[in-house]
C-alpha cells in the first residue's frame, strides 16, 4: 500500500484520542504519570496512552527535545541507534530507530514516516511504519511495526506543559504476557519521566550545541535528501517474520541498569 502524509483531520483525530477518556482502562497512576490501555476491535494489538505533567518545562522545549536527534543520543539510554533517512515535505520525514530489549528477547527496530504540526499552544508529532527499499529488516533485529505512535504536547502555563504519548505498536514475536504487563507498569512510566528530565536539561545543553540549528522549526536548515512518497510502501506486520518468544520466562531476563523495577 502507498504511504500518505497525514493531513489536518488525522492530527485532529490523534489529538481527540489523546484527550478523550472513552474506552480507556487505567493501568498505572502514580505521582505525575498515568497510563491507560485500550483494546481495538479491528486489531490484536492494544493501544497504550500515557500522560505526564511537566513542571518548569515549556511545551516548546519538550517539542524541541523530541525532535533533536543529537540530543536523543544523550538521554535515551534504551536506544541503540537512530538516524534520519530523508525528507518528504517541510513537516514530514523518514527515519530509523532501534532499541534494546531485555535479554534474552531480541532487540527491535523501526523504519517510520514521521510528521509534525505545531498548532497554537499544541504541538503534535505522529508516525507509522513504512518500507524503504534501502533499509530492509536486519538479521540481528526484529522489525517492529508502528501502526500509530505520537506525542501531543500542550502548554499548561507559561512555564509548564503536559505530554500525552499514544502508541499502537506490534512488536512482532509472540511475546509472553509478563512483557506486556511490564511495559505498562514499569517501562512506560519510566520513559515518560526520562523525557521530562531530559527536557529540564535541554536548554543548557542546546546553548552549547548548535543553538540556532532547529530544522523542525526552520525547514531551510534541513539538509536531508528528498524522498518521493512513491518510493515507500506501508509496512504491515503480516509481511514480516514472526519470532516466537512466548516461552521466555521473566526470571531469566536481564534488565537494563536504569530500568525502574
């Protein structure tokens, strides 16, 4: 299937899903972080939604943090590699991301088309998986599929913001139930707090690292090669190899040192 760059109606739908309580079940609510899950009628992959209130961090700063690929390499300790592949329009590009899974699970990676939209005091970034002919699945990774993933950042005041993160990802592999539970109860809240902490430190870091370079705000700074959407196709899970990891037990699993337990 050909790819389609999201239009205003798709961003509006994404925002509605982030803000609406309908159909969501709370799985975690502690301190400043809430996690909800929702089963989808037309999919075996549930949606997960998170929210965190960020005191002393503006929405503009969070938006910059989520875009700045060089800064991500500093704070995203679960990331193995990330890079931009090319640009589609002034507010859409294609990129690669891989992340560490707890051993003995295999590591996962994505190729996604990402689009963004600043709209008044709201900022949105959404993505979904695509196939790129020069970036096929790798031997040592399981190619996961983002059906829909994104952020809604809202300004709460002149000095604070609220981040919503919504994702529907097929990780491939027949994962055991404890992995799914661990994601909603430990990994997801930890990830949200990590973004918050990274946002607090970003202004000082950015002052020392190309402070005027923000191609997500200033398209004329974008030096990525152009990609024609016709080069891409929609990535669906049924075209990928499925790895059976359902028999892996939690007590044999090694977690990263910074993971909240």
